[in-house]
C-alpha cells in the first residue's frame, strides 16, 4: 500500500509497470526502427519521474539494482541483469543464464560421481534427480527460447553423467524414468501452457 502509487509516475509516459513488494520493473514497447539512443532517453524520462516521486515520498532507490536496457535479438543494448533470479542478456540469447545454471550444476554432478564406489546406479540417478534436476530446471520458462547451442550444454551435462555410469540415455529413461533434459524441458513448458489455458 505504501509503495503502490509509484506505478503512477512509472506509467505516466506510456510504460507498463509491474511491482512486487518493493521491486518494480517498467517495460515499454518501441518500433524496431527507432534508434536505441531515443529509446534510452525515453526510459530515462520515466526513471526521472520515478525518482521525483521518490524524493517527494522520502524513498531512496538502490542505484545498483537499476538498469536501463533495450531488449532486442539484434540491437539489444545494456548490461545483463537479473530478473527473478535469472540472468537476462539484452539480446535474449540466455547464454549467461545457461552458464550460471551449469556453474551450479556441474560441481553437484561431480560430487555425485565421486561417490559411485559406494552406491549403485539407481541411487546415483536418484541423487542426480534430487540435487541437479532442480538446478537445471529452475529457469526453464526463461531459457526455453534460447539457441539450441546453449540448451545443448544442459543436455550434455546429463548425457555425460550417464556415460560415466556406463548406461545409455535410452536405458536410463526406460529403466529409471530418467528422461533427457530436452524432453523434460518440453514437457515442463507444455505444463505451463496448459495451466494458462
């Protein structure tokens, strides 16, 4: 209630503001032929409106969490930023997001493999499902549109884990219900779409 009227200055020049608690994102669509400089100046005006509201209401915004970016596959501009915990690059390749997922999942995978002298294959696969699948799938909705070259890195992580165990992807799927990452990703997105309908 205290913060909600910040949406008024944020949307004053045609932006679309989304707030959650004390976080806010403002989005605005522009023609693709508009120069990035013009786009950024327009968004800068929105930022000034919000900061003016902040001065009037004694609210200070964390400059480290503010980003002005142009999101576009060819002419994206600005630094990568976190949105709901997922790294987003301005050209929407999602390379940073995939790299961050791999940075978290690879050490867990190596740790599981280091214990293989003590556990059988079903237990090791269960450990992977428990400790790695959640990391791989946390930002599924955000990375689904990424290039196949980036997504294949996630597939490769699971495939190489199975190679280390000496079983094929097909055998893992049939015997242990250990579906390939790409299949789980597709099913997950279908589930999201089904919920929206």
